[in-house]
């Protein structure tokens, strides 16, 4: 390792990315995934769309009780 490093020509933020578009993966229990995957296939939709619809309805239901 060098004794000193020269960062005078470095540029800040070159390798950073915007976190507002960063999505964390969500892992489903295998039984849940299989169940909702069948529903997605019947509806000709992808699994993410089906799960997002279910979660949206759950959020609306939760908000109606508050």
C-alpha cells in the first residue's frame, strides 16, 4: 500500500447511483409463490403484478380501518 494517495483529480459521485429507483428483492415462501404463480398464469400476468395488486388491496383495507 502506498504511503499517500493523490485524490486531487478525483470526481465526487461518479460511481454512486440514484437510490429512489433502487428496488429491494422480496422473496416469497415457496408455497405462496407457487399459489400466486398459478393465479398469475390464469390471468396472463406476471407474478409481480399479481402480488402488487394484492398488496395494494391490503393497504386500502388497512387504511379503511384507521
